[in-house]
């Protein structure tokens, strides 16, 4: 009989106080938390240590080690996935019967399962934002040579991102990381995605959580079309006249607008010399995220970073117009943080801190201020908009830091 072995991070607990000699399905511990989880063929339990929640999945020792390694690889590549914490081996009952291994991951605060989103969001929002987030995640994985193997709505968590959504992979049991993926492997992964997403939508229709006029086949057809459009924009060879080399910059700008970086660009002259081929080599999404982090030191999501960079540059233009001085971008960013971002967050009462994460709270404040300004036909002063935001919008926002089963049930009724 091997000894119980728990591999865990240096900043995480040792988990030794958990009942590892009991199957997870029968755990009884005050650390358990009743949070909404994605669909899983395995038993998953949530436990809390010092206001940090961890997900523990019971599986075989081999699969626990393999998935831990895969998630670590995804994390090192900067891909959006739950953070791997450790794995557990050498579990036995008091009678000496062997138990399975376990994978430990960190729960993603402010993440939302698709079932919850379908109960609280408008159908047009879901069709546009949820689908975009899922497509971007799948394309990002494929660009990095990751074959998912079991892409589904149940294996994804969503976080709000500047009014949209960002998708995170939460189950990498079937994933493979390769130097690159062939067209056939990408299409195979896309076919699996179509089948799983359609199945999840049919389940929602059967449970009467969505209108029965929703057509799952139409939805997955649109998902596949968007996937191919994004993939082609990021990777396809484009042929242009040599007299229109400005279109090279235009292609790069379009890719940046989608949130991706171009590591290098291959340019090749066609026979005859009057046309050239261009093909970008794209690296992972995060162009705006990295730019914003370099200016401010804050790590936020891509959509938030795009919006906040616009706000920073607008603040710089205001300073130049008001004070007659043009400041370096780094100084402007620090001024924006001190004069706009942090004062808004500091004014939010503690009881509302669990509604959205800090960047999304600031996005909601800006959207609220802009809406009131348009309604009144004038630019709202910061103190006016902030008072309205705190007194009228925040009280009606749902608590989304950690959505529990009771939250989903109440949303369904």
C-alpha cells in the first residue's frame, strides 16, 4: 500500500485535513461549498480555505497527473484555463481498499456556467457574446497546437469582460498539446464541439430553460462559420498588388483589433513581380492586455484592456487640452489610475464588491455614466455619475463572485 501523496503549490494549503480515505461522493467536511459546477463525468467537490475555493475532481491517478501537466502547459502558454494546483495519489479506505486519484484546481472567482447565463441574460446577448467567447477560446487553443477533444458548454466557464464574455477551459482531461494541429485535427475538434454544444442546447430546450424556437443546428452552424472566419483572418495567406503594400499594415491592424499579436509576417513576391503574398504568424490573444499591463501594472482581461486603453488615451487628450502639456503614455496611465480608476473603486461599498470583479465594476460605471450623459444631453461629472451608479445600479446587480446552486435555482423561478 503506497502512502498518501499530495502535490500542491507553495502558496496553497496542504489539504491534509480533508477526508481522503473516503470517496468524494460521501465527503462530510465543513470546508465544502455548494457552488455551480460544469458537467463532469467525475465527482467534483468544492472546498474553501481562507476565502479561496478549490475544485477537487476524483479520477484515476494517471489521469490526474496527466491533466495537471496539461493545465500547467496551458497556463505557461498564457491560455485561459483554470489554474492547476496539484494532484493526489495513494488514497485508500480504512479497510485498505484503493481509491482513485484526484486533481486539484483553483476555482475561478466571478466565473459563470452557461446554465446560469441562460437564466439571466437576453437571447441576443448569448447568441453574440457567448458564441464569440467560445469561438475565440477554440481558435486560441488551436493556434497554440492544443487539441481539446471534448469542447462543450459544460467544460467552459465564462467571465464578464467589458460587457462581453471571456471563456475559460475547465476540463483538459482529453486535451493534447502538439507543435501544431493539422486541418483534419482542427475539423475533428470542431465537429466534437458542434455535437456537444447542440446537445447542451437541446437539453436546455427540454428543461424549458430556453424558448423552443431556438434552433441548436442553426446555432452550431453559425459557430462553425465564425470559427473559420476568425481562423482565416488570423492565419490565411493573402495576395495583394505590390502597389498596395499599405494593406500589409491594414491586415496587422485588423488582427490587433481582434486582440491577437502578430509575431512575424512572411512576405513573398509572386512570379512576375506585380503581386506579393503575406501570411502572419499569430501568437496568442492579449495584445491590449499586455499593452495595458505595461502601462499600469494591472493584469486584466482583453476586452477590458481595449476599453480602458481608450479611456487612458482620452484622459491624456483631456490633460493636454486643459493644461497644454503632452505627457508620456506611462505618466498618463498613472494619472488615469489615480484620478479615475481607483477613486471609482474606492467609492463602491463593501457589500457590492462581490457583484463583479473590480475591472468589470469600473466598466459598468463607465457604461452607466455614458448612458446617463446621452439621456441628459450633457457630460456627467464623475461625482454625479458615481452617486447614481452606487445608489441605483449596484443594488440591482446580482452577486456573481461565486454562483451557488441556490443562485441558479432562484434565477430559474
